[in-house]
C-alpha cells in the first residue's frame, strides 16, 4: 500500500498526513503499526498518532457531563477528544507549520486519564509520514433531519430531546472537520456492517478479562458502551467509502477481501 502514497504531503517540505479510519475492533492499531514498520524499513520515517490518546480525562468529561449533557461522561464520541492538543502535536511534527520538538501524549484507558506529560513519547527525528488512526477519522457531520430519530435505546431513553447528539454533531462539523481537511489521504478499513462491531470488541474485552484488567467490560456493559458509537458508526459505513482514497474491504473475520482505490 505504501506505493499508493506519495512520500510528502501537499507541500514538499512537510510530512504526508494519512488518516486511517475503521470501526471499533477493525484492526486499525495493528494495521497502523504494520504500515509504520514497513515505512521505516524503507527509510521513510513514520509516526503514528491514535485519536484515543487525545481523549479528555475522566475529570474533564465529568465537567462536560454536568455542563453539557450526562452522556459526555463516556469517552468516544466527538467532543470527548482534545482536538486543540492534537492540532498542536501535528504542528510540532511539521504537518502544519515549522517543525518543533515534539512530545506525543498517551492516554491510560485503565485509569481513564491522560498520562502525565513527563511520560509522553518524544519524537527525535522529523517524520516523512504521519498516520492518524481512529474510529471516526474522516467522518462528516450528519444533516439535521438525520438527528431527529433515535437509533437505539440509549438515545431514546437518555437523549430524548436530541441535545447530546446535536452537540456531538456540532463538534464534528466544527473542530473535527477542520482536522479532517488537513488529511492528505484517507485509508478506510471497511467493515461489512455495524453488527460485527460488538463481536469484534467483545473479543478484545474477553482478552482483557482473562488478564484480570480492572476496567474490562462484560457483555451488558459493552452493549451499552457501543450504543454511544452506533449513530456515527452507521453514518461512517454509508459516507466514508466514497470519500476514502484507499479502501481495504474486510469480511466478518477481518480478512481483507479486496483493496480499492489508488
């Protein structure tokens, strides 16, 4: 796939910024690591950023829950990421403006908070390729009509007036859309349907439960958690395929059944 990507971005002096999008459990992190390893092996310095590392911590989200809507307490949807910090990291890597010494944040999901800055990863060499991976990377906002109807029990019972989903959509239309416009290429791991997501995520949670991870989700908790993501996941399945430059079409076992695009 590297052969389909130019070595530099729109401006020859800055890194190429590639968005890697895919629903939860689709294998984004694994694929991003493999892409970075292949790039570095070909003397193309590459750094990977995960949208997950830019979540607001539990304390900040609890503040959002009090001041905006209770459902913002759960990390995941647009509005629970510090987009300003992400843009700052991209700028430090040279994606937007002159490169500066860069330290990249990490989020500790077990503690549900960001790791202290002294433990952030330091980037020593200027990258030629930056991969930004995340479940909603590249997803456009929905139209107002689509927001009227609840898509699941969570929205029906806990967002009856639609205030939460309108706020999420507003975030997507503003800060996130500005971020997506910086992408030089969009690569999509295309899931066959939203129905497989719960099974894929349950496989991950079973592995965490087997290791005794304190925040591993049981089936009921996972089902509720994924309802926060369902609206935009279904929207992504409809809207991202024609927007992506490269699509890796997955089957229900995450096997690549086809590669389409450049």
